[in-house]
């Protein structure tokens, strides 16, 4: 009797532990997963670079002299640190803010409208990635003096 019952049941899926070095490089993460991970990374960047953000804001609005010093740092640098490195850090902050903001709006939209479907998650993730990238590139062009 037990043989009939056990043979009639569908075979349960077999789960195994994954190896991060061999299995993860072949795993294709969906766009919504990429946006979710980048949302966390951008939040961490904003948190960790908060002292630099506060320094930039304080130096740029304190006085005419401090603003001149601020612009000099981004053009000539400080000591052995070149100005382009400060621009790259500022660009990382710009990307982190834009991505975090756009992804946050995406999450709010999904929460408010109960738009939790695979199709909407996929399309809104692609829009988030594209919009964040395009806005960052436009501001990078401005930051590095292309226009």
C-alpha cells in the first residue's frame, strides 16, 4: 500500500546549496533584482559619503572665499589628490542620489497603486536604470565641462 502512495506522489524538487564562485556567475539576475541591489548600494554610498556631502554644502555657501576654495579643489585638487578625483567622488554621489531617489519613487508607486506584477516590476526597473543612467551621464558631462 505504501508503494502505491509513494509512486503516485510527484517527486519533490531537490534543493542544494549554491557555491558563490561557481554558481553565481551563471545566474541571470532580473532587472528588478539589479535595481533592488543598487538601491541598497546607493543608500550606503550616500550614508558613507555624508561627511563629504556636508563639507561640499558648507564650503560652497559659507562665503565668497570658501566658494572660491571649493571650486579650486574641483579644478586643481588638494595636495597630491587631483581635482578629477574629487569630481569622480561627486559623480558617485550624484549617481547614488539619482538612483536612490528614482528607485524610491518606483517603490512608492508600487506601494500606492498595488502595482506588484512581474511585468510592471520588469518594465519599471528598466525605466529606473535607464533614467538614472541618462541623468547621471548628463550631469557628468556638465561636471567635467563638456557643456
